C-alpha cells in the first residue's frame, strides 16, 4: 500500500498523479501500424473494440487517426461488467458524435448479431449502387481493431460462430493477420492488438492496470488495489460495502476521521482483508492477498457492474471524483515484459 505517515498530514494530503512513463513501441508495433494502414485500402468497415468499463483509456489514439474517413462501428465489449446506466450514456455519446456504438459481451455472445446486422445496414446503399453497375456478389470487407485485452479474439470467434483463433485470458494472443468468413456477405480481417507508444496520463495507465491490460507487476499490486478501492469508495461505495459485508456507517466514520485521506482509505483496505480472512501470524493483514482478492473480484464483476470512466465526467464536466494520492515515481523502459 502507499506509505502513510500520520505525523506529517500535510505531506500525505491529496497530490497529483506521479508521472508513470511507459514507453512501449517495439519494432513489431511499428510494423503492425504500417500493416493496418496498408490494409485499410481493402476495407469497407472498421470495427473498433473498446472495454466498456474504460471507453477512453481503451481507445488507441493511432486508430482514430489512421481510420479517418472510413465507415466505423464502436463495439463496447465486456458490457456485462460495466454499469448499465453508463453503457447507455456512452452509446448515446458516440451516437451524438456520429458513430454507431453497440454493446456486446463476447464471452456469452450477447449483442454480437447486432454488429453483423449493423455492418450490412451500413453497406446496403453502397452495395446497391455496385449491383446497379453489374458488380454483384462483392463481399463486405471488415477490419477489427483494438488494444490488447478488449476481447478481440473472443469477439471474432463469436461473430464467425466458430473457434477460429487461439483465445486466452491474456491480451496479445493474436499475432498475425488472417481473413475470416463471417457469413455469405462479410469477410473479416483480424489484426494484432495495437497499443499507443506512450501513456500521456497516469489515469489511463491506472485504468489499464485495474482492468488487467497491464501486468500487475508494473505497479505494486497493493498500490493498484489501494487506488481501486479509493475509486470505488468515491463512486460505488454501496457495492463495495455489500460485497465485503462492511458496515457502511463504520466505513464512513473511518473516512471522516481527522487523518490524511490515504491513511483512512488504507484502513478500509485492511478492513476488507480482515473480513475476507486474509490474516497472517500476529493477527496482521496479508496486504498482497487482500489486494489480489479485490482486483480479481473487480475484474470478474463479482463486486458489481462498474464503469471506471463516467461519460458525464469525461464530456459534461468532470464531476466524478477521481483524485489519487501520488504513486512512487517509476520510469519503465523495458515494458514489453509488463504487458500480459
């Protein structure tokens, strides 16, 4: 957990994000970007997969740039894990920006057929024009893009209705391009996941750590869990208390103590550990075990349906609380090993 010093409250008060520098753009990523640009000449529709819990952090700025002018569908995947009210707001937001957004859960297949229908609907007029010119039977060519861990392989397996790709609960499994027949009208070109070369925002880095896109050892596991609990206390307190059987009044009393904020939040984390039996000799709390419990249960949706990026906060005035105490500054140079 972040170090706390009860003697020096001033130094422990709210601080800005420490600057976490992650520079990850090895040769194969540059090659992949060039490959995508070359292949876009063949493509009618781009499908960009995002993690519905973090629709901003899971966007790759490169993708928005290189796909300008292309027909595009945003797929908010893992929508079974995100806040249903926020899902609706994000769909409406993208609609207002002129982009169709659809909710899916690639694990169960929910919403996948809607993507196929939208692709065909989007190309209906164009195919009709080509048919009038005698060009009948041309396939709709689709490209699926997304950063690691948004569920690309599972999505493609579902939309193709077969296990055509190796799938694992680890981002980056897909390694090379391949065409996949979706139905008699659509062919899909899969591409490896692409991640931006540098995280400009620590908030983005933390969101990707929370959801498991970045390996847990990029930051201390206990640090990641601490900041997640902080966010949940500020935005989903009832869900957190319900999951870990915490008395909400006791939690509020802890948070309202005349102690630095990180001291109080740290004590809530310890309370969760005690409730879950993560206790070692001497009655102390096993912080790492507690952290893993919290992170695993957030990622699996056990704590509840949670969105880390509120649409209202991002685009209608940042009203949602997201302040974080500072992390120890870390500069990560060899980062290819830090991504799962």
